[in-house]
C-alpha cells in the first residue's frame, strides 16, 4: 500500500467519514470553535483597544491577536490529545495488537495516526479566521513567511504527538504531556494574552514552547505582512525546537514500542 492509499485510509475512511457520521458532534465542534472568538472579541471591547494594544505592542488589534492565537493553538493542544487518545482507545477496546500486527512499521502507524488531527484542526483554523474576518480583522498575509512558520510549527507538533503517544504506551493511564500542553495553551502559549504580562520565570518556560514562537511569527506574517528577513529569530528558534521535539519523539517512540513488545504489555491498559 502506497503513501497516498495510507493517507486516504487514515484521513478519509478512518477520520473524516467517522467524524461526519456523528452530526451532533460536528455541530458541537463548530460551536466550540466559534464561541471563543466572540468571547475574546467582547473582552477586547470591554477592556478597551488602547490598553490591549499597549500590552501587545503591535500595529494590530487585540481581536486580531486573539483570533490568530485561537485559530492555530488547536494544533498544539488537540493534535497531541488526538494521537494519545486514539492509542488509549485502541488499548481499551483491544485492537492495538491487531494494528501492530499489520504490515506497517510502528513509526509509520504513529505518523499516519496524527494526520487526521491536522486535518480537523485545519478546518477549525479556517473557520476561526473567517469569523475574525467577519468581525473586521484585516489580514495582510505574506505567503512565504506564513508557509515557513506553519511548516516548522507542524514539524514541532509531530514531535509532540510522538512524545505524547509514546508516554501513553508506557504509562497506560494518565497523559502528563497532554496535561502540560493544555496548561501551555491556556496560560503560557501567547494565545489570548501576550507573554509580556507573565512573571519572568513563566516567560522562561513559555520561550521553550514552539507554540509561543509560532504564534508570534504567524501574527507578524498574517497581520503585518512581514517577510522572513525580519523574523529570522523566530525561524531559527523554531528550527531548534522542532528538531529537539522530533528527535525526542522518535527516540521515545522507538523505546516505548520495544518496551511493550519485550514485556508483552501491548494488550494491557
């Protein structure tokens, strides 16, 4: 089976067709994507554009700041939880053994299982950005800068996916990586308020997250139209973080599969 056929199997058959078959869940997904945009839009109106703009220190509004943050943070939090949740579900229903017996390498299994998370979060991203446009946000997009930052961001997410999935394989119950990404998204990730308001020790933690630098770069590329030349600091740091996440993810995934096969705990949950 080729790459295209595997992607079709994991994304269309296993992902999209199952997702759209639950109409209520699809409706609730769109509602959950929509509400935060309006919530932070009215927060921006309540606190006043001047105060928010001073904290952001940029040429765009708080609504624009929060909308881009909400649009792209889902990759960081939901995508990580998607793979870990899928592995956990396969453990509970007893199908993980059958998947591992399939003619697919463990690393390939982990990779293809992450793709649907990217697809559904892309739907969320487009939805949120369109709502922002309807609320008056003016996008000044630099295509090259946006593509490069997004590519590096996706690479870092794949690494986090692998780390999260490997942790679930090892510990079975509980997922500290998913918990950390949830906290990072809501507090440390530069999503709905700038990290300039955080105390110094929290800023230092925030700087170790690819989400922080990715959102900074995406805002500059999509709201101010900045080119790569003015964002090389973000790009270099994202390259380093993405490489670190991927290396740790690959090594930990390899260790996790070797451990559960050696101990015979694939069927355990």
